């Protein structure tokens, strides 16, 4: 059974992050309080599919979040963000689809949602698939 392009892209991005930071530091949900920092959360996804007579093609925007408690050393967070950006640019295909990274938007924000001040990296990756 073929997975959806959205799921295949999610799985590919998750695999990139696991290869970079280890499976225990990558989540597809926001982990519970007490989870050690830094960690990566493979988050929201937006898709726009089109179909012609023989194929499905379109775009998927995958959001990846990086949470780090080393707020005094911003470089640690931005290094993680850059490593993810570089690795996803190298993705060229999944099991059933060809991929092209069209754009990557990134930002790093202060995050005060916990008792410990955090830095929150947000990466939005737009893939074209066919």
C-alpha cells in the first residue's frame, strides 16, 4: 500500500532529524514536561495536491520545531536549525515520489512557556512532489 505524499515527506523529514540528533530527541508530538533539551518536534503540515490523468503532484509545507534551553548560547539552536535545513535540501525522493525543496523559512524566537527560558527554532520547508 502506497503512503500519501504527505506521510512520506513527514517520514523522510523525521528520518533526517533522527539521523542528526538521535531517536530519543525527535518527536512527532510535543513531549511531556521534563523531557531533556534540546529536542526536535516534527509538527504541522500543509498540503496542496493536484492530480492529472496519471499522477499526483503538489506541494507540502512541513514545519519542524527545535526547542533548546541554552538560551544564552543562541548558536547552539541556530546550528541545529541549519543542520536540519542542509539535510532536508539533500532529500530528492521518497519511496513513491520525487522531491524538490522549493523554499525554507526559519526563525528563532524566545519562548517563555515553561519555567525555564527557551529558544524556539521554527523551520517551514516547502516541498514540491511528483
